[in-house]
């Protein structure tokens, strides 16, 4: 369960970073 939560959090951070990049471009 912890591993899944960690993966979900990492994916969420990745999405935020991608959104940031897209907004800048």
C-alpha cells in the first residue's frame, strides 16, 4: 500500500512538473 501511495505521489508530482513546462512553453 505504501509503495502504491508513493508511486501515486510521484506521478502527481510529474504531472505538476509537466503542466509547469507546458505553461512555460
